[in-house]
C-alpha cells in the first residue's frame, strides 16, 4: 500500500488539523504518512491519536514521526553574478520527539520565525502593505509561522491574487520583503536529526540548483537518504537522483509535500509516494543513531 512521507499540518504551514490530515490519508488509501512539519513536532501526537481511535486496527494509517528543518547556504549565482541564499530543507524520520536538546533547538527556530515574521511585516509596511499582526497569528493557528502564512494574509488583504503571487512579487528569497532566518547549515541539520535519533533525508533536491554537489558533500556528514519522488523534481532530476542514491547507498524516499489546497492548490495528498521498503530502511538507520546516542 502506498505511503506518503512528506506531509504538513497546521502545526506549521499546512491548512488542516493533524486529525483532518489523517482522515484524508485514510480516504486516499494510504497505509502510512510521515508528518513532517517545519520546525515543530506538535502535530504528531494528535495525528497518532486520531489514527488509533478513528479506525479499526487493520485500517489505521501508520503515522511516522518526522520533521522538516530549514537550512540555508550561500551560493554564487553565475547567471546573476552575485551571491544568493538557497534554502536547503532536511527531512528527519523516526526522530525521538521527546529528546530535550532537539526540542530546545526547534523552539529557538520557532522564536526566530516569529522575529523574522515581524521584520517581514515591517518591510511590507514600508512598501505600503500594512498587515495586522494578530490576524497573521490567527492564520498561523498557533503553529510555527512561515512565509506561506504571510502570503495568505497578503492575499486576504487584496494586495496579491494568491499565495504564489505573494512569493513571486514580495516574499521569495531576495525579494523586496524577504528577511533571512538564523542560519543552520545543511550539515548542522543532518547532525541535529541524528542527535534526535532520526534518519536525515535531503528534501526536494529539484529546488536546489547544486544538489549533486550538495549530496556528495553531505555524505561525509552522514546523510541517509534523498527525496526522489516529489512534485518539485522533474524527470531529469529524478533520474540523476537515482544514480546518486545508488552510488552513495542512500535511501530513496518520496512524498507529496501536501499543505492543503489553500496553501498549494495543485498538490494532492498521496500523489507522490515512497518506494517499497523505504520506511523499513529509514527505521533501521534511525535505530542505528538511537543506539549510538544511547551508548554515549
Ligand atoms: P519559510 O519556512 O517561512 O521560509 O517558508 C518556506 C515555505 O514557503 C516553503 O516550505 C514552501 O512551502 C513555501 N514556498 C516557498 N517558495 C514558494 C513559492 N514560490 N510559492 C509558494 N510557496 C512557496
Ligand atoms: Fe511549507
Ligand atoms: Fe520544504
Ligand atoms: Zn515540506
């Protein structure tokens, strides 16, 4: 049965409650989903509980505890002749969501997100597009605030047509209202995930121009896998990634990066899935890091 290993809830920038996501996963006939919210694990217990209480034992979708960390690095953009910040997202699977150091790090990242959202609103204000801070927090529904929430606030106020246009005109990296976050390196993200007893997988490499070099570099940091099946990877990227996964013995994963239709209109839950055996491979890597941590 198909499994979708990249799913967001309203604990971060997804549209739906964890319970609603689980119900949708079941409707789509998925046997497992990984909840991979940005910088928070708060949606996971509710999703696990919903799966356990809403369905008979053999119909319960399995909920895999995950995370999506935002790292960043600066690359020289030949085309533009200048340096640009590139987002590098790292997925973590089978993390121990109770690990205190891990939760401390996530809580710092979320504080940073709040400060950065305030800075973005100041920039938008200067551009003649004031937004209401309280309304933004309402849109974020108490979750980790991200640019997609600000994009929704911009659309709601009529400054833009929709979320993609808000990114295109104002919020994209280097855009007029862009503000960078506290820097976490891709290596740092891998290491945080390992410390939390999880397996680290490079998310949507298709969004990263230099992904081949990056994957090669992250092997020595202990990267465990690459996300091959994702709406952001075209056929060419997928073929390249398969070669890289073979060469470096990486786990090949996949997922839809579902956020709900209000956030990413074209993306449906379960339309991108992971190959057979991916879950077991991730779990076995996670088990290895867990026992490594325990023996220290
Ligand atoms: P943040 O974590 O606040 O930096 O926001 C990054 C998130 O914004 C990504 O995970 C995507 O979900 C979303 N995003 C980034 N670029 C775009 C875009 N051009 N259009 C729509 N959503 C985007
Ligand atoms: Fe997102
Ligand atoms: Fe991402
Ligand atoms: Zn995602």
